[in-house]
């Protein structure tokens, strides 16, 4: 038996052992893709275990995250900080080897995966980011950015809409150095694949502009390596269709019965005997040495790259300066911008966002992004940035097309690649399409900017499909996402400062309609909430509001002030406000007021924690019709007369 086959047998055995030891996991896919993964790690994947953040390393995304046991096995064999003991602790609480790969938890893991299909879109984002950097910084004789992005996906991944959206865009953009390793085993969790999916994947990907390679022996190390080598020679995105056998070597191979089960003690013993492996969690020296030879090659490649970079710096001093500056997040002087009195009277939220986005983007070239085919509606674009396309890899505005889910997941990949600050934008009502990817942004603490416009029923004429109601509640329910709904440009500027200085995604929620002029406070907004109108002494009524409703709250306060003492609080970001000290929050919330009111064009019950069960929540509880936005807004109760009437009635009790 040659060393490649011997190593493959040990990979399979150790993987099966770790799953059986946990009595939980996905034996089927882990064994089925073992030859593909070993061929990638041994012969093609460029990495340095001593510096896993090496810029020009290859990126690998395990979109089929349930196959992580074999991933962990290979990370261990090739010298990453994953021990045999870690493999024994598969799926144990607090271990380095969780049930699906997690970014920043396991050494070498580039992205959190498990929600099928999203990893494919993440890989597209990584490849897109790589193409931007290659175009900007490579020069004649110096290809300092030339890494590949590999992604392993299964049948389930490619059935997910997010993967199809992303692959369609990747083909349109002819993304190079993107290789999709497709584990085609014709089996899904519920049974044979053809009960739910009978499409011709080869023709489908060819029609989307991809190169297609078929490897009919996907369980052969040698054939898998040859297929990957062929893919690396092609221009444009490439899918390799590996025909594999799920759970190969087990008595349930080729069936859905092996998908998500662990082999019992007797089954594992029989399986290992077939492989010629008789030790538990043991790696022979020749197997370890054979694997580590590739790790040493990767370290040498890194050292060679460092030497080439030094020569590049001497030969291209100005380009090298730009290269270094790209990774230096120069601090934007937000205070100086705020002092320039950004009230921007008579503009909508989307319009003053465009001004501020461009102001910041002119200083930070890491900012890149686009919209879901609504660039002129959301105004989220960089004026002098150019459009990213096949002929202009330097473009900073990306036309994602009507692909909201993929757009968000691609931005996650761009962020993961290296220090980019991606943004993406659509109408707030369509944020629902993006929630799974936004959740992944939050899980990984990625600096992705989500720009949502048309933020309330005020948009009117487009009708109920475009009028957001529950979307603010949906977004605020995502742990780790800051949702920022500013009342003016000063508050929005504070939101950008928070977004750029903190780890994690930010969702900006902005109006389409013109905003009433209010005296938003930049420094106050940095705390997530502040008193925008103080009571003369002790407030009898305190009104909390966000966004467009802050101006309405101020109008209500002006009317009520004839009868009682009123305070208005702007809370552009509840998540940030909640992190302030109790003393600060108590001062702002003024809970001793007799009547507490929240005004927001949503149905988010989060406001009851501020106003209590006895407070007044001016909200949207029903879908509205199609008509003039201002009329709909007023009819829904967002008017001074009705709100003052309700508050006055409450005061009289």
C-alpha cells in the first residue's frame, strides 16, 4: 500500500473514531469527502501553520459544514493547533472541535459554516476581494496577491437559493481562482437525491459561465488531486463534480442511513479492520511526515513571498505605500466632520447617508459594496468609486443584482478575506431575505455595514409588500447586530463611528422621505440614546423615539408642554444604549415620569421594557394599504393630534 492510500485510511479511521467517541456527528459526508480533502491539503492548499493569517494564503471554505470531523482530522495531521485530544473532544462543550466549523474557535478555520449554501457565497466574496487586491497591487513581474479560494459543497449546499444566487453572480463576474469542490453523492438526508432534485448540475453551471470538470472517481486521492490541478490552470470560476460514495467503507455506504449517525463499537471495529487500522487516535510516523512535508512547503512558500514582497517594495515604492496603507485603518476624524454641522436640511435619510458614506469612503479605501439592483433608490454608492466588473476589478460599487441573500453572504466573505469594510443595501422590507447571512455576520463579529432604506409605512404607494413593520423587530432580535435608526445626519455619523471602531455588523435604517430638521446630538448618539429635549424640571411625560419619529415626538412635546413638563429621548441604537451604565440609562430614561411613551413605525415589543406595561406605544400593528405615504402615516396614528389625545387621557387618570 502506498503512503497516500495509507494516509487516507488513517484519515477515515480517525474521523470515524472521533464521531463515534462523541456518539454524534455526520459520518456519511465526512468519509465521502475524505479523498477530496486529503488531495487538497496535500498537493494544492497553500497555508502556513505558523502564521495562519498570512495574507496570500489560500482560503478554504467548508460550506458543507457537517463534514467538519474530517476537516479537523486534516488540520491535526497537517500541523495546525488541533491535537488528537481535540479530536477526541469533538462536539464537547468548550472544545476546539465544535459540531460545525466556527471562525476564531478552531485554528485554520476561515469561516463559520453549517447553514448550507452560505459558505458558497462566502467563497465568492473571498474570490471577489482577492481580485480587487490583485488588480490594485500586483505589478509587472510581481504577483503578490495570487491565492486561490476553494470551497467544498454538497448536494444540500447547491440546492440552497443563496448558493445559486452567488454562483450566478460569480459566473457573470468571471471570478478567477475560485474552485468549487462539489461532493456529488446523489444522497440527501431524506433519501435518494432524485426525490427532490434532478437538475443537470454540469449544464447549469456552464450556463452560468463556469468551467466544469468531472471526476468520476471522487473517492480516489490520485484522481481528486489531478482534477484540482486541472482546475487551477483554467481562467474563471470552476466547479469540479466529484462522484463520491457517502459513508464509503461502512455497511450503510451509499445510503441516507449513514448521513448523520455515529458507528457503534462493533461497526467501528469492522470498519477499521477493512482499512487496516488497529489503533485508536494514533498517527504513524510515516503518515505524519508525509502530511507535514506539505506544511513545510507552505512555510517555505510564505518565506519566499516575504522575500518577493521586499523586492516589490524597492521596485514599486509608491504602490507598496498604497499596499501598506490599505491595511492601516486611518482614523476618520468624526468629531471634525460633526463640527462641520451636518444637519443637511431638507434631505432624506438615504440622501444624507450617501454624503457621509462618500465622505468616509474617500478616506478608507477598504470600503466597497453595492446594492440588490436598487443603487439609485437607496443612494448607497461611492460616487468616484467606479463599478466593479470583469473589465474593472478596481471598481468599488458592486452590482449584486436582485440577490439579497447572496449579497449579504458575499459581503461576509469580503470582510473575512482581509480588512475590507463591505456594505450592502436594499429596502428595509427586503431585509427578511438577508437574515440568515446577517446572523452569520453577527456570529463571526464581522464589520459588515447593512444599509436599509424606505424604513417605514411612510413609503406609501408601493403598498403592503414594501412597507416594513416587523423588520426592525427581526433585526433587533439578532444577537450581536447593532441596529441604528438615526433622526438626522449627526446621529448617523455617530453610527458610522461605532461601526468602524467596534467588532460586529451594523444595520443602518434610513428614510426615503425628507426628514424634518431636528438638533440631533452626535456625542449623545454615541451612547445609543440621549435626551434630545429636556424637561424644564421633572418630566411628567417622557417620549422615546427613533428615526423619523423623533421629529414627531418633538412636535408632540411642543404641544404637550402647554399643559405639562415633557422630555424627549432619541434612542437611535437600543443595543448600544443597553450597554451603558445603569446611572446613565436611568438619567436618560427618567422612569419616574407619570406617562412613558414610545413612538416608532414598527411593531417591536422591545419598547415595553422602557415604557412598562402601562405605557403608550404608538406603533404599527396592521398592514397598511397603498396610497399617499403621509396620509397612511397619519391614518396609522402617527400624528400630533391623536398622540397628544392619548397622552392627555393617560395623564388625567
